[in-house]
C-alpha cells in the first residue's frame, strides 16, 4: 500500500511535532507505544465443479505485517503516528490456477511474485475523541475492511471516533481511495455489481468520495442501538440500523438478538433500490453457541456495498456468498464450540449451513443457492510457540445460476510482540 502525499505530510508533521516537545511531553507517546510483526502462511484452493472454464484457483503465499502504534503526547491535544508495513510473496501458483485473491495479478492473468507497501496514519486525541488521517482499516455498519486473505484491505482518508459521552460512540469518516487486499496501489472505489444483484451503473463505475456518519448508543446494559448514513458519491446512499440485545438467562447462559435493516437508494448514476432485513438469534450455554439467522432482500435490486472485497454488514454474509441478490430470502443455522469450556483453551470450532431462494433472474427460473462452512482453529496459549495460530476453513457452495465451489483455506500465523 503506497503512501500518499497527504498521508506522508500529515504523519511527518505529527511526528516532527512530537520530536520537538520536551521529554516529559513525550513520555506517554513512548510508554504507550506498541509494535508487533505477524507472519501469515496462506494456502487457498477453490475447486470449481464443472468442466468449463478455469477448473480451480490454487495458490500458496507467505505474508508479513509490521504494525507500529504510538501513544499520544501529553497535553490538551495529544499527537501520535501509526504505521502498517506489509509484504507478501508467492510460494506456488500458475497462470491457470491464479485469481485466489492472495496475490497481486499480473497482465497475463497470473500472479506477481511479490507485493506490499507502507501505510502511515497521523492521529490526534482530545479527551475521548480520536482523529486519524491516512491509512485506515475500518469495521462498522457502513463499511468493513476485509482481512480474509494474505494482506488486509486498507482505505485512505480521515476518521473521527468520539466516546466523550458515556454509552455513546460517534463515528465520522471520509474516504477517497482504497488499496485492496491483493494490490500495492490505491485506486477509486466502485459499486459491487455481483451476480443476480440487478444493479446497473450508467457511465463509469468508480468514485473517489465515500462518506459515513453514525454511531451506537448503549440504551441499557443489555441493549445497544446503532445507526449509520453512508454515501458513495454518484452511486448509492444508504441508511443502516442495528439493534443488539443480550439477555442473561442463567449462569453461563444467554440469548443474543442482532437485528439489522438497511435502506439503499441510487445517487444519480445507478439503479440501486434495496431494502435489506436481517436477524440473528444466538443461544449460548457454557462453550456452546447455537445461532439461527434470517435475511430478506426486497426492492428493484440486491444489497448495495463497495466492491472488491469489502465486507458488507449482513448477517448472512459468509465465506463464499453474501445471499444478498435481488429478492433473495435466506436462512442460516450455525453452531460454535469453544473448547476452553472443557479445559482446552485456544481451540475453537464453527459450522453453519445457509440456504437462499426466490432470487430474481429475470426471464430465467427462480435462483436458489446453499452454502456449508466449517472452521477449526487453534492458537497456542503459552510456551515457546505462544501466539502461533492454525486455522482450516472449508466451504461448499451450490447454486443453479453460477459455478459450484468446494473451497479450502489453511492459514498458519504467528504474531510476535516487539514492545
């Protein structure tokens, strides 16, 4: 992820101001700083269950992520600087197996040998409000940076988060470019026009202005409400609502309700018109969790969100599918188990099954799809190999309108705290 003139200027200015302050003012800047390096070894295999076209995507790569986060200088306004340096390189691939999203693609359709970059973020803090400018990783109702491949997706812009009022979190942001998870360069954002979304764009599908404003408020100890407004200029506008309630039932037992609704409309250059309703209910007992989900799309199109690997705020967005096509209705059953409850901390298991139907395919027959996922993960808790993580992710996707997929991902990661 290449640094930009704006990010470099702001970051260097903040760093320069920190270095000119008296040593006392720099105390918290140094004391609260932290750094870590993460190594990710990632094997990805998508097997397409038809003879036509590319038979599979299969690649193996190694990535490194160096994260630096400073504290804040002392005073009414505190300043700091963060940095994210990334590097990924190919271990195995070929032109007929590329396209997994692990590596930067080359002009021939294959994958480049390596890629990476450096992102800088200047930050300032007043009381419980923090402003960040530069490279940003975001996760809220309006936008979610994807980190499900070798290197993470990063946006360029500004983000203000305020927690000055107890129970209230305010979140404002402006973004102009995105560096996708398999890219070394920033580029304009675009509207996702996925299969059977019904979304069409007149003219060029790109925008260099995305803004969002919203937040959450803790109404009671067990009930939190959220709202966000977002706008990808010229392409879509969206109002997103969220209500989360956690009901304690008994010792070690709870019922979590997660309700979501989003209204998306066009912004001049598209036909976006979507209502998205989602609900997820999760019953937890000791290390067990059982979840049931429902998601319904209505309107003239499917769900609207930024393309190229952004994670949409949907209860049925999973490993392969988003279950957000035009008029689609989908259900999910999920089971999780945390082995810490039986004395094996660090070991977790998840499996889920989703089915969707009523997809509007125009003159073609009704679209249907289903997906099954399984995750098994273990993170070493102590000893020489503390923080070593191993995860296997498996997915099976079947439908009557696109390619069937059997997918496996094996991720071995190790995070070493530097200070």
